[in-house]
C-alpha cells in the first residue's frame, strides 16, 4: 500500500490541548475509496482521575456541553469510564498500535484531525506530559480535515450522519465519508 490515512478523534473535557481525554479513537482508511480497515481501529477510554492527577484540565462549559448531548452519547462516555485505563497505559498502548500499523502498511501514514489545533495537538500534549516526547507519527504527515471541508463545505453540510453523534467511532466514520467524497470530487477528477 502506498499510503494509509487515519482519522483521529479525541473526546475530551476541555477545548484546550491540556484537556482531560475521555477517549482516543483512530480509524484507518483508504482516502481513494473510503474503505475503512475495521480490524485495525483503535478505540480506548481514558480514566478521568488518572488525567487529573497529571494536571490535565476540565472546562466547566465543556462539561456542561457533554451534559446537553444525547442520552446515547452520554452513556457511551459513562460506559467507557467503566473500562477506562490509566492515561499512561493508553499512551503506551496507542504507540504499540501505531507501530503495528507501520509494520502492516508501511511508513507512509497520514493522521487526520478535525482542526489543526485540537485532536492532534491534544494527543501531542498528552505524549509530552506523560512520556516527555512527541507522538510516534511524523509531524509532516498531519492533515487538517477542516481545511479540506473549506474546499467543498456543501459536501459536509449535505452528508447525513449515521450512528450516534459523539460516539468517536461513528464520528470518525462520518468524517471519513465526507473527506473521501471531497477528495474524490476535488482531486481524483483532475
């Protein structure tokens, strides 16, 4: 495979990169056709207390925002906490998962975040706080979904959401769906 794309979605309790992370989800896919590599999805919940003990932050307005989300979305967060792991374990585990992707698909892996300053920046902060170094992916291969949406906002606006909003896997799948449509229409038809 020449390249692998990965959609990253973090659910958090703040909008700053220092946020307490509720979950980290990463969904590998083929940007040319939208195929999702289901067997390689990473999705784990992070123990809130383990993050708070290390100085990660909660913003009241973000916490309130979560309380206003659908019952299903709130249940996903709560059930995730029942099986959540220490933030250090999750960061180590994510690195192991990423290395397994490199072994399976090669070095050419692009990481997509919804905005240049949130998902990837928050994960980067967690790596720096917990392990004292950058995440395992190449910073030159970080991609911004919002920039792509700017090229064809109508595609995202008209894309029906399937699943539960703020379920991180469903969010990633939805983002992949409109990203690959934009990519197909704007770049593959050239």
